């Protein structure tokens, strides 16, 4: 099976858009486990690439809602911070949110 890019897979999953909160949970989940998107090459699921892709998705408007109107979510450092913060607080992600979006 041909692997797809992380950005392409997320565009497909986010086609109706997701909230900033939902995107945060998905971002952290993908860093923790490649099993949520088996169609994506696991080498793409490193912290810096995940952050880059999520910042691009925010710029396109697929991540929307409260907090997305400013440029913070457009910057990959924002998403790196979300991942780091989850590990500091031992508050990773809500599996129900992730599976409802990614399947």
C-alpha cells in the first residue's frame, strides 16, 4: 500500500475543519502513536514535522475557532509547545476526540 503524506491524510480527516482543542488532541496523539494514521509513513510522525503540518493546517483554516484568529497557531513553535506541555502535565490527549476525527 502506498503511504500518503501526513498533511494529505489530515486534510482528508479535517475536511470539515476541526477546533483548536480537537487539533491539539490529534497533534499530541499522533506524536504518541503512529497507529492512528497507519496510511502515513511513521518517519513523518516526528515532533518537528507534526508541528509544521499542524501550523500549515491552521493557516489554511482547517483548524478554526477560538484561539485560531491570532498567528500563534500558525507557528510550528506553538504546536511544539502543545506537545511539550502535555508531557509536563501528564495530560496527553482524549482518545474519544482523536478517534472521532481520525476514525
